[in-house]
């Protein structure tokens, strides 16, 4: 106290001129909502790990097939079921990257594969390079997942938006239809759908979308119903805003957040569902392969050639976990209650 | 009088991703046996955080009591382990919150919720506890307590729920009751009922009350002493009469003059310009300086010390320094007797 | 001053607004309410939450369709079919300020776009430069400045947001503003800022207000006349000084005595009328006079007959049997 006492001089007791404009000054830097979300997301290590993993996998899905010299559908009966062998790592035996199978035989020697030929993830029962096939498969899986998510988005948002926005009778009828659709077990619908159309990327995507959009539409409808009564919508209506303006300027921007979260969860759902279809034989048909198809094939020989199932499974697990991590991170980042 | 609870220079901070929020910055006050102390101030001034610090109800991951002591009957609650705190919370000191909707468990009957504390702290048998619960409901003015004890919170109106919350808080005859904006969510007619009830109960039970509010009318109605809080600090304390009739801090003046007075002829309200300080970057000097019409150079850089006005009345303001110019409170701040 | 020859701006006649809550039950949020608002005045509307104040305001401004009754603005019916042009014209004359400073601004829009919404809808600016200028002018009017234009609502405090809401309403140059509890969510020191701003604007622009609130002392301060609502009915309407000095309806009396006064001396010596019990449900309101279940002066007739809405004194309307010669012979 005595220290500060000394420093206080009489002239400090003169009135300080206050700038009245300063009262309303905001010192914090201006951040848009999305900048703020990104700032929060960046702090979430799990979500960022997920994001990096997904970016890497997407890059590999396109670059991977090119950096190996083997085509994904090149068959060669002389080199079937080779275990993985990677230059450099082949010397570290316990990694299992030395071309030796689980019974301890060096398959590369037995099958007289030239010394300079490496199959990084081995080959399958038709002698196709597994590395190339895994990344091709990732491509297909991601393609299906993104298409399905886009389908969910378009149908779900439109349907839920109309239903919620107009309300009343329209909403009533639309919701009864959804309930009926939801009441039929979706496996039945999907299997029928794929049986009628040939299994292919498009038909599988459609099969996933045909029931997948319901979740999205319910979410959007709920959000719109909630927003519709909010005072900023009422304010806009008293100003004479048209429906189009209400939707484009007010409702859509405020539903975007939950739509994005929902999408990050529906992508891994679609990947998983496609894998499931492959398992029951309704997936992508050879020679094209998806991650699910590869796992399904490898699974049949899991005891003898485990590498066929393990590598695609690992890629798929990383994908699913990463998408879920991002989804969780986004949910936290977009939560307005955390805003400060 | 005996000091029941005493806070000495308490600092509380929150660690948020934006940085350290210094929500409470050196709060000191005491509570005597059986008295009622009101803490007033606008939202964000740190009233709830202070009371939660006393109850040790702050989230322990993101917040900490950085400095200071909270003395309750000689024990420092700020440093007490959780085990010891459990014996005090709800038994010696209890708390009621603003929103009667969320402070009751919707899936439990009212009776069970009242009896929970009784059975935990006082080892009562079930029938004893039930009898006490019925008596408590009677005490807080709920008709037909024998029947209502078996009902769920949603079957009660807002005012009735707040009565139940008070009954729960009083169940173990606490020495201190902290009421955090107990009537803010209620309508005036219901507020009048609850304030009446609280005054009545205090007479009957002798519990000391800390009443947190932003409504000066409620303060005048219920409190004996008042602490005015601003920007995480206490700027003025005194008896109600001192605060209302002889206020010394410009913020208290501002509060008093921005209230319309029912019996006064309509004159313009004196608003306090601007907004409260951001506690993420609190000002170095007096927190009110930026909005104060009498601010001096010294206010901007030096935190004012608490100055004695009378044995019960203190204010933290540089205007009370002898070197400062003499300033009279604005006309609009004068209440009733002071005019 | 209340009863001078003045021009009526708005007439509300037997207005009803009922909500269907499920197949059977009907919630009579506003049930047969009549009052006038004169040009340039402020009419206060008070009552406990849930008594139908907001519903009245929102029905007047067409956010809700009226179940029955009519609202005349400058002699023209507000409800009923209208051409798009008539609607637009109407939207510019009548505006609303909302209660919740957090919910009443779109969190994804900049302050500039929020304020300019009316300008955009009604094409009041020829180009973006003119639009900016109008927005800056409005910001100044409400005590903010153009540095705030490009920020988002979450960066502002409650009082600042509420002023942004006022600027948005002013953008279309309205004559009549419905303020639905514009200060309830604000701190005392900030409330005064907003009330002073509203009063200043009224003086400068000759605005007419319907000011809804549950804080009676603020309402008295800002209003020329005050109406008191209870469970969907208007129970009393009078000049604000008269209402506060000589309230007639037992509910008004109780309401006034319940306000805590910021004066310890007065509080210590004050006799309160403490109302028993809670507000009954508006789905199943009491028969006759709706206040009778809590009224300290209830008579037999109150359960049977709806009290008439009548002028007990000049300019002082009340709906209570105590002031009805027919039922209360001895007079109160
Ligand atoms: N859990 C929390 N995390 C971060 N900051 C908080 C938290 N709780 C309160 N605060 C901050 O502490 C300050 C005081 O808050 P509070 O005590 O609730 O104010 P009031 O006086 O309205 O009760 C505010 O600035 C608030 O933002
Ligand atoms: N859109 C609605 N649908 C159904 N009931 C409503 C609706 N809006 C208001 N109500 C009901 O009408 C009554 C009056 O509400 P309101 O006008 O908001 O009251 P106040 O503004 O006086 O608090 C309340 O009981 C409320 O629950
Ligand atoms: Mg609080
Ligand atoms: Mg309302």
C-alpha cells in the first residue's frame, strides 16, 4: 500500500476525460461464426487427428494405386496369395513384412518371384496386388459414402424443410408417409431394391439413400420447427419478408450446423452399410472392389492368409473412427452453449 | 455480533479456451448469525460465482479458487477436502437457485427429495423423515402436505416449486441459506409471496441469509446489510439504510438513479452508459472507471482500496480520498428519506 | 391529458385469439379485449406472464390470425385478405421490438444485414452505398457506430442487441411500434438506457407505442395510459398516474402492492395485499370473473356473471362487479 501511496500524485486526482464513444467499443477481434467454430475445432486434438487421417486416406485412395506398378485387376496365377513384403521393412522379421507366411515359408522364394518385385500388402487368390486393390476399394467406398451422404442431404433437407416450414396439414401428411416408410424394415427395402437393379455403385448408393434420408429429414424438421417460432424469424415476418427470404436468409444458415454434424455421422454409416451389403453378397461385383468386398473376400481365408482381411479392415476402421471423431468435435464446436 | 461466515480476499478464475476469466477478484465480506445480507450487482458481476465458491460447487476442472479464505466457523472452506465439504453442504450451508424448474429432479416425488438430505445428514428413520418433510411443507405454506408429498415437481406451479426448493434447503436447519436470485423467474405477485415467506422463516428459524439479486426493491424488502458487486469486486458495503440513503460509490448512485420510482413524479432516468467490463481482460484500475462520470486519472490505473465511511459502511472509490474533488450524488439517486 | 380530443391510431375491438392445444381443449390466450391507442401516446400493457400480453401484440401486428374481433389501424382493418402491396404498406407502418435480445437477432447475419433487412425488403436504398449510409445513420440513432456494422450479434451485450433490434424496426420508418417486454431481459442499469432511447425516439419521430411489460414501475415511467391484463382479459385501463394512485380493480391493487419499492423505509412500513394461490390455467379458466378465485372481495355474483367492461370514471375503464351499480348496491 505504501508503495502505491507514494506513486499517487495530486494531479492524478484531476477528472479524466472519458471518450463517450468508448463505452460502446468492442475490443475483441471480430470473428464470424465459422471462424469461431474452426478456432474451437482446432483445439480439439481428437477431431484434428481424425481430420488428418481422413485427408491422408483420401490422398492415398487416389495416389496409392499409381505408386504401385501393379494394376488393380491384373490377375496372375503364378503369384497368388503372396504375403506382404516391403523393401527395407523385410529385414525386420517380426513386422510380418518379409514375404513369409504364417507357417514360416517364404512364399516369394517358393513361387520364384524376382528379387526386385515387392507386393506391399501381398496379393489375393487371383494374384492381384492387394495394395492397389485396397486403395481402389477405398476410393469406391468413399465414393459411395459421399454420394449417399449427398443424397441424404438433398432429400432430407428438402423434405424436412418443407414439412417443418409449412407445418399444419402438409406436415401431417408428410410425417405419416415417413412413418410408413420407417415402419418397413429397411433391410427388406434395400435387398429388394438391389435385387431388382444390378448391384453397382449407383444402385447401392440409392439403396442406402432410400431410407437414410429419414434421419436427416427429422433433424431438419425439428430444427426448422424450433427456429420458426424464434423472435428473429417473427421480426423478419413483421418486416414483410417473403417465404423465400425467410428460408434462404434465416432458416438455412441456422440449420447448416446440425446438417453438417449429421453428415459426418452418416458417411461412416454408409461405409459400414456398404460393407455389410458386400458380406451378404449384394455389394460391388468383381473385379471392382470396395473395402467391404475386400474384407468379405479376405475373411473367407482369414486362417490361412490373414493379411487379406487385416489391411482393408484397418483402413476401414481408421476411416470410421476418424469420421466419428470429427463428428464429435464438430458437435462440440458448433454447440452454441459453449460460445463465449 | 458473531461472524458466522467470512470471505477474505477471495479470487476465482475460470480457464476457458479464450483465456483466464477472472470472475471474482478479491472479494471480502462477512455474514453474522441470523442476519440477512444482500449481494446486488448486474449480471456477470460475479455474484453466483462467489456463492458457488462458498458452496464449492464450481466445476473443479475449469475453475479454481486462486487466493483467499472462506472461513466458516473457523474452517477454511476454500481448502477443505471434498469429504469434509459434503458434511457442510446442505446441512450447515444450503443454497437455492434461480430456476425452480431445474433445481428439482423431475423423476422423484417431492417427499423423497426432501427426505433425501434428512436421511443422509441426520440419520433419520423413514417415518421420522416423512413427518419432518410434511412439517416442512406446512412451514413453507403448501396446502395439503400429506397428499402433495407424493406428487412430482411437474404437478406444482412455479411459485409452489420454489417453496418446495426452500423446504429442501431448510430441511437440516442450516446456519446459512444462500438464495441466488430466488424470485427472478417468478411474477411479482408470486415474488411477494416468496419474499414474505423468507422473511417469516428467518424470524422462525434464525437462519442467516445471503440473498443474491439484481433488484434493489427486493433488497430493500428483505436485507439488513448490502454488498454491491461490480466487475468481480465488492464496491460498497453497508446497512440497507446506508446504501439507500447515503450511498458513496458512483456505481451505487447509478443503480439507484436508473430505477424508476413509483411514487416520484416522472423525471428522466439517469442511465449508466456503456457495458460492464470484460472479465477476460479486466481493467487495471477501478472496474467502474470506464462508465463513471467522475472518473479521475488515478481510477484508470490503480484499484481503489476499501475506505471506511462508518463502522458498518465501506466503499472502494478514489472519490473518498482526501485529495479528490468533492462530488455530490446525482439528484435522481436520492431515495425517499434522503431527498 | 389522457382524454383530450385526440386522434385514434389503433382500435382493438373485442379481439379474441384462441389456440387449439389438442383435439378438445382450447386455450383462450386473449378473450374479448377492447382498447384504443391514440396518436403519439404510449399505452402500457401489464400483467403476469401467460396472461396474453404477447399474444395481443402479435395478433395486432398480424403474426397471428385473430379468432374473432377486429383491429383497425387508421380506420382500416388490419386482418383479412390483403393484396401484396397493401401488406407491404402495412408492414412499414407497424413494427415490433422483441423481448429476448439473444433470440431476436439472427446469429448468422452481420449487424449491417440485420438492420438493413427492412431496407432490402422494401427496396428503400438505390445502391449499396445508400444502404450503408442508412445503416450507419440508424446505428448512430441508437447510440452505436459504424464500427459495429460488420460484427455479429454474439459480440454484443444484451442492451446493445436490444438497440440493434430497435434500429431494425426503425429502418422502415414506422409510425407505431409494439415493444414486447423490450427490457425484461436486461439489467437495471441497462434498462434505463433502452427506455431513455425509446422515449427520445418517440419525441423526435412522433412514434406511438404499445409497451408491454411485467415490470410495473418501468411501465408507469414510460406510459401515458396503462392497461392491466389477467388471464386473457383486460381488467383495468386508465391514465398511468390515476391507475397507480387510485387502482380500482382488486387485481391491480394487489399487483401494485406487490412491487418491491427500492426504499427500505417504505418497505418496512408497507402493508401488502398478498394474493393467495397461483394463476389458474387459461385452458380451464374460472367461470364469471376470472380473478374471483384469488380475489379478496369476491362475491357470489362473480362466479356467475362476467363483469362488464365499463368506464367507471372518465377515461378509467374497469371490469369488476364492485363498480357495477347493479351488483354492488352499497358501492365500494
Ligand atoms: N463455468 C464458467 N466458465 C467460464 N466463465 C464463467 C463460468 N461461470 C461464470 N463465468 C463468468 O464469471 C463471471 C461472473 O458470473 P456470475 O457469477 O454467474 O455472474 P452473476 O453476478 O450474474 O451471478 C461472468 O463473466 C461469467 O461469464
Ligand atoms: N403459439 C401458441 N400456441 C399455443 N399456446 C400459446 C401460443 N402462444 C401463447 N400461448 C399461450 O397463451 C397464453 C398467453 O401467452 P402470452 O401471450 O405469451 O403471455 P404473456 O406474453 O402475457 O406472458 C399462455 O398460456 C401461452 O401458453
Ligand atoms: Mg447469477
Ligand atoms: Mg410475453
